[in-house]
């Protein structure tokens, strides 16, 4: 199983997909702690990125995100393939 992790960006208020930024690395234990999920949760669901954790998330991303929480919603998501 292979897991790709992304921050996906959606426009407000209509929720239209805008873009995605791939993680260059991902520490599951660090993200579980930061997002308040249990250690047995593999974080395959969608998790909103709020302003207070944007800097943390940015440290793991392949490219810089110009965070604009007024215009966009951001989510940590996973794609799973065999």
C-alpha cells in the first residue's frame, strides 16, 4: 500500500476545488498529536487546516502555500493505492 498526502485547497463559499500541494514528508505521530486524533488513527480522512496549525503543516509541504483563510479552506487528505 502506498499513501500520498496532500493539502487540498477549496474556494469559499462554494467549495470548488482550487489546487493541491503534496507533502514532501509526513510524520504520522506528529500530525496525530497536532490534529488531536488517537494514535491508532491512520489519518486517511479529511482534516481541516486551521490558521493556528498552518505553520506546522507548511513545514512538511513540498511547496509554499500562501495561506488565505478568508478566501479558501484547506484540508490534509490522503490518497491510498496498491
